[in-house]
C-alpha cells in the first residue's frame, strides 16, 4: 500500500459527526488491501496526481445513514468512491481505470450522458470470487444505474 492507508479507507466524516463506530475487521482490511493493490495504487501510479477517497469501508449503520444499498460492496471493504480535481478529471480517472482493466465495477456517479464528467467514481475489486468487469453510470437526477461500454 503505497499511496493509500487503511485509516483513510475507513474514515468517514459522517461517522465521526454521528459518533458511529466504523472500524474494520481483519477480513475487511484484507479486502481493502486487495482493492488498493489491484486497483487504487496502480491507477494512482499511472495517474501521477492525488486521488481523493470520499468513501471506502462502511459499517452497516453508516451505510444505512448515507443511503447505501444493503448489498453495497462498501460493507465488505471491496469498494471505494474516489475523485480527482474536478468532474472532468474524475471522469478521465474512471476511463483510466477501465483502460487498465483491473476492476470489478467502475461506476460513473452523477455523470453526464457521455460520461465526460462525473462527481465521483465508485470502483470495486473482489479479493474472493469473480470480478464482473462492469461499467455503469448513474446520470445526474436519475436513480437507475445503466450498463455502458467505454
């Protein structure tokens, strides 16, 4: 883990504000280490600039409070929401992850129709099991994820 830490991947301002325990189990930590090793560190090396983690692991209580789905990979430490300097750069970051090819899901969150802008990128990696290599988008103002190809 060269560019990311477990503490930044389990940190949540919402958890701190609401006094929610958001500690990780050994299995969650192992999943986060795998996510960093397979996806986050390699993309950060290629990107050459800082990448902000806005959400990593979430406890069940935290996930519920932030409106995450019950099957969210954040609950297992298999996902992180990341962003770059602005929505255009964030979309470019998502495209780079797709190009590099090591991911379970890449979701362009609150994107425009052609995914040239995104508020953040949800990226996941399964340490155990098959990685689906799905590319999805959630358009601004929509509640439905759409599978796309890039």
